[in-house]
């Protein structure tokens, strides 16, 4: 990636977000859940398409059920309802394990039929690191970022996930892809709720939610990209 020419932006959380009302919070969370349901549904569809010996009636039943869940979640999204992330307690997690677990899920379930490359590079001094975070929410965040990265890839594309620590002993998590990148004029709008660019079925919630999650874990979220060169997301999280 041509680092010198990369356009950079800092998607720091807008502090006014903190003053939204509780009812808004509730509705926003509902939208987020509806959005995040898409990944496991896609995994189910992949599994279904690989099941040759299943009774046709059963297959149809499962297929229709998946379609119904999809349409329910789409309904919720279209009404543009909002809720804050359903409050999940923080827990101590081995971040290296969490990342590997998620990447494994993606590669072996969601992308089982595709030749997608996602490399995890562990540069942590001790090889592992315990971080206090909202485990499911954080996984969904990373999942959304990986989805974006994978969706941007062309032939021979790959995604790298780097784990390291900076001088302040913060966790640094970097997701890089060599996909199609993002044009400079689009960068300022990224991370705004509902902003999507160049995707037929984009809801514009992935980056918004990721940015919010990292901010609510007292971290920093930075995205840099250049059209034709790929995208890099750097997340810095204090190790509490
Ligand atoms: N790694 C990436 N490479 C290229 N473009 C990206 C990347 N990440 C984000 N984008 C751009 O940013 C836009 C916003 O991303 P975001 O994840 O918020 O929404 P979305 O992917 O359009 O929809 P969804 O809510 O379903 O994730 C995308 O539409 C895409 O144009
Ligand atoms: Mg997305």
C-alpha cells in the first residue's frame, strides 16, 4: 500500500452522541442486532448449499426460514429504528484467541466456498494479552470490519489482521486489505450512520458501529485508504 499518498482520517466519536435519549438508544440497538444477524444467516446459507443428502422438503423449510429472518431484519433496518448496543458486561478476554476464533469462523463457515485469505499476525510481546471488553460486541465489530475488507477484495486479494502493543502498552489491532480502497471524496462521510458507498445492499452501519464500540471502550479508531490501493484500520485500545 502506498503509505505516503494515503488519505487519512480520524473517526473519533462525536461527543454529542452521548446525549441521545434512552428510547433512541433502545431503537438503535435493535437496528444493530438486525444488521449483525446477516453474518450468521449467510453462514447458514453456505452450510445449506453444501448439504446434498438433505430431504428437499426440509431444505425448503430451512431456506424459507432463513429468508423470513432476513426479511424481518431488513424490515427493522428499513424503518431506520435505533437503539444503543444492548448493554453487555465487560469480561476479561484473551484478545489473540478471540481474533483467531472469529477469523476461523469466517473462513470455515461464511467463506467456506470462496478462496478468501485472512492472515492473523501476532506481534504481542508475550504472545497473548488479556483485555477487558464486551466480548460479543467486540467480535461483531471485528466481524463487520472483516466483512468490509473481504467485500472490497478482487482477484488475489487478502486481508491481514495484526495484533501488537504500543509504547503505552495499549493493544493495537490493525486490519489491512489490498482491496479496491475508498476514494478521497468519500472518506469524510465514512462512519456516519447509514452512510454506504458503492454497495447495493449496504446499510451503512458497520463502520458506525465499529467506531462507536471502540470509542466506548476508550479506544481510538483510525481509517486510512486510497482508491485502488486498499484500506487500513488501526484500533488502539487501553488494556484495562
Ligand atoms: N475495507 C474497505 N474497503 C473498501 N471500502 C470500504 C471498506 N470499509 C468500508 N468501506 C466503504 O465504507 C462504506 C461504509 O461501510 P459500512 O460497513 O459502514 O457500511 P456498508 O458496508 O455499506 O453496509 P453494512 O452496514 O451492511 O456493513 C462501505 O459502503 C464502503 O464503500
Ligand atoms: Mg459493511
